[in-house]
C-alpha cells in the first residue's frame, strides 16, 4: 500500500481571490486526502496546499517532492484568456511532472496542465462548458467532454463538481485498494466507485416510480454475482422488456447492463483478492467471472494489473481468510 504526499496548486485570480469552485474542490481534496483516515490505512496521505499567501500554507515550491499534484479549477479569466497563468506556476508543474509526480486536474484546472504541456498527446476531460475553448487553445490535447474522468496513469483529469470526488476516490483505489476506497466512500456517503467513462450527464430521468423497479433488481444482481446472469433474466425480474431494461440501466448507471455487471464482478474480485486467501480459481467463481483465465483477462483489462499482482500489492499481512 502507498499513500504519499498530495500537493494542491491553487490558482487565484489577478486580485488574489479564490473562487467558490476552488473552495469546493479544495474541500473535496481535503476530505479525502487531508483528514487522516488512519483507521482505514496507516499511514494516510499528507496534504500540502500550495500557492500565494494567505490562501496556502506553502508556496509553489511545496510541489517539489510531492507524489501527486492536483490543480483545482482555475479562474474564469484564465479560461477566457483575460489572465495568464504565471510562469512560476507553469515551471513548478513541469518540474513536478519531471520529478515523477502524478499530475491531476479538476475541471478547468486542465488549462494549467495543458499550459505546462502535460496534456499534449493525451486524452483529457473537464466540464463540457469549457471543452471547446481548451481544444481550440491546445490542439495537441484530445479533449473528451463526455466522461467523468480520464486516467492516463501519470496524468489524470476530471470533469466538474462531483466528478472531482469520483477522481479522488479513484486515486485512493489505485493507491490503497478497493476495500479502503469503498470504506472511505461509505464514510463520505457517496457511491463507492463510478467508472471514469460514465457520461457527465444523464440524458433523461427515470419515469416516476420506475427507479423503484430498477433498484431492487440491481441490488438482487449484486447479491447473485456468482450465478449466471443474463440481461433477459434481469429484465424479466424487473418486469421490463430487454430493450427497455437496457435503456433504463444506461440512463441510471451510464453504461450497458453487461458492462455494469462486469464492473461489479471485477469490484467483487478486488474485494476477495484483498480480504481472502482464496486461489484465483475460486475468486473467479465467487465473483462471477468464471475461470481463472477469464478472471485474469477481464481483471487485467479493467484494473490494469493481474489479479496476482493486485493481491501482492493490496492484501494485508496476516493469516489468510477463506472468505466464508
């Protein structure tokens, strides 16, 4: 397990003011990384807030040595081209990236990473309201305004508001594992995991009363992931046609029923790998991913590492549990 130092780079406007979005995103980062949740993982992260006084406890030199650098939203004047980012900030961001820091932006903070050249040749996101401006000013960046967040390993970006919290929990999941991230999400009373490729907005709300039909069947599916599950069978349980069920799941969850099932099964496999000593064959069976080969294929493609590598990284020391 690894936490490390998280440094936030604040970008005030020319009057040295901090926007409401800056404060919102700073509070999000502080809830996740600044409060010592040492009952979940010890040591927890160390947080530095960097920028001009009196808003920050460190100057921009505080970015040096950080494991993760997060840039929250920049002022509207920067987005609109009426204010230039300081050369000191751009240099500090480049230096942090060159030193191996993981670079993260929340919403319009992507303009700062782009100005430092850190998004060139990469896919990035931000609130769709700012997407065209970012793409116009930085044509070497592939701007995708349809998703909640992007993860290019060392460079990550998120859309606005709640998507920033999703990205922070995603970072915890990468660093400390699914069990810790899930427990923290429960503490914050938010969903344990929203995949980054979920859409930034829901095209249409569920009709009145229909969420009461969809919710129980998805909960039932979570309790029966180890069983063969088909979209047709779930639709029948929800008393919908397969086509309607498919559409309603996309509207409610931002993904297809099959992809939703796959994400839930991979999450179950993560929990089993972290919390039990079960062989991968049984992890595959109990998560519903089937054979060990099928588990490895889907797990590696979704999580980015093999099940055995994931277990070595995140399973705590101590006697193995059978998971019974």
